[in-house]
C-alpha cells in the first residue's frame, strides 16, 4: 500500500521539472503524516527517463507500454486507475500542467474522489488535508479543509514546491500495464514546436530582469547595459512582454518560463506570485525596487530599496571598472 503516489511527467524523452517538485511535496506530506510515497512513471521505457528521480524517492514504479511513449489520456487513465485500485493511496499528486489538468479530473471522476487543483501549499491536520490555493489574481491565499476521504487527487502549481532534500536508496519496481486495446478514441499525433526563440533564458547563468518599474521601452537600454557589463541575459516580467517591449520568449513566470540561474537581478519588479513561481529557485536573487513592501523582497537574498534609475548606473559603472 502506498500512502502517496506521484504521477511523473515526461515530454520528448525527458523528465519534466514538475515531477521533481511533486516528489518534494510528497516528501513533505509523508513527513507530516507518516506516509510512504512513491513515484509512478508511465512511459515506453521508464528506466531511460528515471535518472533525475534516483535518490529522491524510496520507490519508483515503472509502468511501461508503447502507448505511454507520449502522454495520451485514455491509456494513462486505465493504468493509473488499476494501480490506485491495487495500492489504495491516500493522495495522488501531479503537476498543474496541461497534462495534469487533463488527467487529474478524469482520474478523480473515475475514482469518485475529491479533486483540488493548482495547490501552492499542503499540510495534514489530523485526518484532514489542508490545501492552499491563490485566488483573486494571486492577491489572497485561501485554505481549503477537506473532509476525510479514502483518496484525494491533487495538482500542484509549478514552482510552488522544492525538490526533495534527502538522498535515499531508490527501489525500482516494474508494474505490468493493464492495457489490452491498442486503439482509443484519442491518440497522440505529434508535438508542434514553438517558434524559434531569440535566446533561451532558462539556460542563462545570470539574468537581469525588468518589470513595470522600467517605465518605458526606451529605458530597456539601461538594463541591457548592466546585463552586458556582467555577461548576463535580459529577461522580463509579464507586463513588459505584454507591452511588446521584449519578446514573449524573455518572460519569466507561470505564463512564461521557469528559470534557475546562479544570479537573478530583478529591476522594478513587484514580484506577484506568478512571477515568483518562475524565478524563486534561483541560487541568488537581488531585487531593486523603491517600494519596501514589494513582494519580491520576500524571496530576495539581497534587496535595494531605491529608484532603479539611480542604482543601475552605479552598478554598471562599478562592474565596468573591475
């Protein structure tokens, strides 16, 4: 019996970051409730994808079948339903991604189980589960207390949870697929690649990111000069991308990209939760904002409360003189 089952997610031959974050959330719940947790990896050949999960979960279960090479809802649903019927887990966790938003409601309906989506916090209170979700555009965090249920299905907001911290010996197990019908009503056809981007901000070691506080498109040159002085890449928050001042490929956040650079410099970014979710995993965060109550300071390692138009030129000149 598994207390918690994490449904791993992969795409085009690589495990997705949300799988590790879901394992981290499962670890937190397991410590609170004294539950075991395991990761279920549905794929064509799970061992070819599993390396990032090694040491992060005590149990890794492979459900290999040709129909799982790419995500398709019906084959996934059939095998997960069979697994849950066998293991009777208390919680089933997956990412709040396009896959999770498709699969979780279908699985919950099949199980007649409660479903809570887009969670940013979880805790066990006796026999109940407390789920935190952001509402009203992220301005408020609501807490939902669930009545005891045999199984609860959860999806987690990407970037809201850390990866597991402890290193454990991972036991690998094979689980036979129950699929016996090769054809389904829906099937995977192909991935449609996004347009070629001018730069991949997710691969950058240093990011200088600008927000609404930059004021005008012409002021981007100030931030670009700082970025050039330190060999960084220029990125932005959503308002800058929406205004067309920088391409969408430069946007950080839940509707942009999740980044984890060694250094993230936030200039004039208030730091709404949508933006924080995309950058709070950075090794070091420096924020410059003239509002001392800006949410960005809650996740920053270093903060400068001042006008960025005063601070940035000083930083740039100092870097150029080194």
